[in-house]
C-alpha cells in the first residue's frame, strides 16, 4: 500500500515538473520572440527561468529515485552475488535518503531565514523564500522513497525492490 502511494505521489510530482518545464520553455520562447521582434523581452525572464528549472528538478527527483534512475557505477561489483549487491544498493539508498532529507531540511530552514530577511529577486521583487520553500517537498519525498528502498533492500531482502526499472 505504501509503495502504491509513493509511486503515485512521485508520478504526480514528476507530472507537475513536466508542466513547469513546459511553461519555462514557453516563457523563454515568448521572451526571445518579444526581444527579436519588438525589442521587448519579458521582464524577469531569467529570474523566472532559474526558479522554474530548480523547481522542475526538485519535482522530478522523487520519480527518478523511485525508478532507480540514478547513475550506478558497478565496475567493482559485477562479480558479486545478488545479496551483496542488494546490501550495497541498500546502503546507497540510505545515503541518498540522508542527502535528500538533509537538503529538504536545509531548504526549509533557508526559506524561513530568507523570509525573515525579506530577500527578494532583483528585477521582479519576488520573495526569495518562495523558491526555497517550493524545493523542500520534492526533496523530502525523494528522501522518503530512498528510505523505503533502503528498508526493502537491507531489512526485507525477501521482498522485491519497490521500484522497477533503472539501474543495472
């Protein structure tokens, strides 16, 4: 049940990331066309694009982790048995979980700090805390998925891994 929930939520985050990516592409095209034809680009297009790309990446990370689509260098483990590879993969998932959750925590803390300092973007004067706060959910979900994968690989070796695809 938890696997279906994590899969569905990570898919939803990835779809939201695709929408953000499409909107960023449209923004760039309209801004370039406006600059070329009327000498009027969209004000703050670079700020919005930077924000959008960061958000898109954050939203795609949970699906990437669910699919085990991270790069794996298995040169030294090719001759190991299935169980040893599962243990190493579990340790890797645990380390990824720690990294994702640390990043989620620090982006959340950064959002609070930046909000208290009233920091804003230079051109559009958008509050910077929005950027930080929007990154935390994707990082946190990726961390939860990595924890689930580590649990499955390290503590429940009889169960199949929660994600299919990616990796080896």
